[in-house]
C-alpha cells in the first residue's frame, strides 16, 4: 500500500508540476487506514493562502488527513491538496468534491480564528496567563514566563556581555513567549505554539529578531528536529527548557527508567544539541544553578 500511495502521489505531482510537502507521519496514517488506496487531487479557494501556511498545512493534516502541495520553484503552499480515498471508482469527481467541501469548512474556521486572534495584541494577553496553570505544584504560566525572562536575560548577558541588545531582545521575546497559548489558533492546533506567537508578534509590530525568537522557542520539537537558527531563539529555548527541568526536579517529579511524563530527558537532549551544534561556549552549571534559584524563590 505504501508503494501504491507513493506512486500515485508522484504521478499527480509529475502531472501538475507541484511538489509534495513530505510528511512521514501522514503517509503512515494513509497506509494504515486504507485497504484500496486511491489518491485524488483537490483544490481550495486561493484566498485562504493569505492565512499563514502553517495553519493551512496543519488544518489539512490534523482534520482531514490531506497532503499539502508546494510550488516547485518557490516552495510556497499552493491551493491544492491530495486526499487518499479508501476506494477506487471510475469517476472520482464526487469524492473529490466532497473532500473539497469538508476542507473548505475547516479552512474557514481556521481563517476565522486567525482573524479574531489578531484583534488582540500578544501584550494584552500576557496578564491572562496568571489564570493558566503550568502545573498544580508549580503555579501558573505567568510565573513560568517570568522565570524564563530572568533566565534568558542572564544567559544572554553571559554569552554576549558586550552586547546589551541581545539581552534586551531575549527579555522582550520572553515577555511574550507564552501569550499565544491563549489564542484561538493554538487552542485548535496546540502544535502551532510558538509559530503563531511569532506570527502575531510580527503583526503587532515587534522586531523581526523578537518574532523569530518566539517562533523558535520550542525547537527542536523532536530528538533530531530542526534547531533554533538565531542566537536569541537559542537563548529562549535554553531558558525555557532549563526552567522546566529545574522546576520539576524541585518538586520531586523526576524521570525514572520507565517514565518521563514531562519529557525532561528530551529537554536535556535538546539543551545539549543547541549548545554543541550551535557552538555556544557557556558555563552550563551556572545556568542550571540560576534556574534552580529562580524556582526556589
């Protein structure tokens, strides 16, 4: 089935000139949920392309299991998708049109959330983080965000003592980094945390470097995932992860050989990767001590 699906998608791409937005998890889903796979291409209104492509791609994947397509030259999303049906009929028109109708409703919802979110600035959402629980033993997201801000400023000052601008950027990014948790898009698609924060920060007039740091704060998202590319993004990601590790250790929620419900080992691995692959020279022990002190206060 995998080979059949891959061949059908390749044939559609060759015929249309589009490029598949490769997603191994989505391919696995198609393989294991169909017995007689038949790939069909559909389209949606190009007006939806005004919405950030991460929202559209996620909506197509999570709600419908559709593959997104990219322009072969620019790499940007196009107003088409590929659905893998579980049957094969002579005329696939009804199946294609049905998928297009369902997707149109989903994209309309996504656009609505995006438009509504932009009516409220991230800065205005920050105060509401005091009502969002980080963990019952560790207080609110507002408290976590404040700790991350202090730790990010400390790391930035240690890395570049001659560059006060870096500290300023990192602290500003940390001020806003968790505010997107209160947006409609992130409520609908939690995997877009950070991505939407960066998008809304740009809309609110924040600098590119602040917006990019917010966008990169959760990188890497997997063991071998993409790392933050900017120094401010690296600092913010390190601060967030060091705080989480210090906080959970502080209340005795320590990983065991069989359990790690808060992904602390993954956070530790990410910290090591950011430092080594980002060629950052730092005294990690000082940052760990600082993180522990902030949690204890």
